[in-house]
C-alpha cells in the first residue's frame, strides 16, 4: 500500500526562500539550499520547490539552480514555475527534477500536459491548480501565481488535466494559503472524488489535526505545507507521527544510518 | 573500493552519484565500457523503456564489457529500476527484447501479472524480505522505499526473489543472484534507507 506523504513546499523568488499569505505579501524567510539540506537531513517524504515569479515575469525555469537543489535532495523533487514548453520540462528533468509542476501554461495550452505525458510519462507531471473561493459564485481557478481569474471550475479542470495525462494534482486554496486555518476540506473532497490520481492538499495547514482531517475526511493522498514548518515548532516527522496515531499509513522515518 | 555508474544515455545520473558521495564512496561516472575494468563495483541505473535501454547498452558496447566483468571477473553489480529489469532474460516493454540474462526471468507490465491498482506504481511503499541478504543489513524489514514503475521483474527461480512489495499484488522489489543485485525502487530517492542499502552493496564481499 502506498503511503500518505507529508511534503514541505518551498517557494522561491529571486534566489530567496519566501512565504506568502493568501498569495500576497511574500516575506523572505531564508535561502532555498539550506532549507533543502535541512529537510533532507530530517528524512522528509518529498519536496516541492516552486519559482513563484517565473510565470509572472515570463522567466524560464532556472535549470542551474534546480541542478544545485537536486544535488542536495535524496527524496523525490518536484519543480514548478515558468514551465511553458516540452523543452523546459526536458531541461528540468535533466537538471535532476523528478517531477515538474505545471499550472499557468496549461490554461494557455492544455495540450502541454498531453505532450509531456506522452514524452516523459504521467508519473512526472504534477498539475497544479490554484483555487479562490467567492461567497457569491463559488470556486474558480486562477493562473499566474493567483493573479489571473481563468473562470474555470476546479473539478472540471482537474478532470481535464487528468484525462490529458497528469499523474497528480497539487490543489492549493488561495484563500487559506498562509492562514494556518486548515485546508479547504470541501474543495479537496470535491476534486479528490472527481479524479483517480493522487490529490496533494495545499494551503492552510496550521496543525497536525488539519493534515489528518484533509486525509481522512477529504480524500487527500498527500499534504503539502509551508508556514506550519517555517513559523511553528511543528515538523514533518511530528506530522507523520500524529497521522500514524490517527490510523493513516505513513512512511516510517529511517533510524540508524550514520551518514558516512 | 571504487564504484562506476554506467552512463548509457538513459536519464540523469547525478542523484545516484550524489548518494554514493554521501556515503563516502569513491564514485565515477563511466562514459565508456573500458572504465568497468578499472573499478570494483558497478551500478546500472536507468529510467525509461526496456527496448530502448537494451539498444543503448548494445550500441555502446556495454553488453560485452558487462558479460566480461560481471560473469567472468565476478565484480558485484547493482541494477536500479530499469537497470534492474535489464538484468532479466527478456523484457516486453516496446517489442519483446533480450535482456542481459544475469538473472533468469521476464519483465512484464504489472497489470498483466495481476496488479489491479493504478499504473504507474509510484510512491513510498514497504519492502518485504523473503530471505536473508547482505542488502538488508541495518535496515528493518518493511522499511519504505520510493518506487516509480509500470513493469516488473518476474524471476524464473524463486531463490532469486529476495524482497517483494505489495501493490494490489505481490511485485518484485529486489532480486539477487550471487554478486548480481537489482532493486526496482530508487535507493537514491529513498532517503536514508536507500543510502544504507547502497552502503550495504559497497560493503558486500564476493565469497
């Protein structure tokens, strides 16, 4: 049986590690590389690194930095931000990314998911969906780091991305991002029920119970989080122990390796 | 003790190289089959399809060199993922293709051997030991390793099957035949447990 994963998300802007709230007011909270080293020494399940400025500033993904990141990453590494072509994906995979996360580019040309899937396989595509909730009109998908309303319904969009070959969905609630108020359970449940690939819940984790809730009550296969690990004493391994006590199958951290 | 990672044009070798560096091994990337004569241990990595992988190995002259150093000189070999699958006699990804035949068996799509779960099998999953093996030193049974694959190794002799993984059915996780080893999962992406297994491979001594 596959294990439910706990995935720290690292947002990267102008070489710095940043943390936002509601997809705005990004605060610089350090450098990426030391964070990757720390998470690896703590034996995390997986890491997601996203360049949040690439799409907005029309930058290409920074392959050289990704190569540096992957040198220090001994768990699966997902890289996102600014991917617009098959070539971008090829470069990132060659630089050591195990998977790529595609968001904005799929709205402009959904065919990019088909081409990446047929060339490199569904296992390396994480389709990322950023969702905002409106009291009067419900959920809608946003592109360009949450700055452009695409008008798309997240459930329909998730179905389309999966039918085109996405291997996983990274589902982020913009409203909950950085608030530490808990994941959007309703949004996660709707999308998880609509697709047969793993859904990674993102946006809003403030404590371990939030992670347990989104797995047990909304069907998430993995939980992504940033603020909880940057700003509180809570850790990925603490999260996994709490999830284990709640009966969720998690990967046991390996104890006993002396590094050299 | 020097280990070479075979560079036959299938995928990024840096994570494998970095994992060996982390455990303090003397590691080189082998860009030519002649390198295999100058090392003590060999890694056959790989991501991709069986047919394409074997074509690259044949075209690069690796098959002849591998037969020499592994079968005759008895240098320990570890195949990873596609590299493990190519240790088999035959593969069925793409066209039916002859493998290296270091461990008798076939490589088949996991749904054709009884797995009804989603393909590919991707993620952390528990590896169950079938017998004692040097590869398991200091690693508890049922530790998690990272898998990404759609095809699996079906060994002819159950004595070569030393660990399995459950994914709707029992799939081969590790095979071994004397000094030849293969793991379906990626030790280089399996964090500390993966590095311990690479250490175990490095400290294995040929009887």
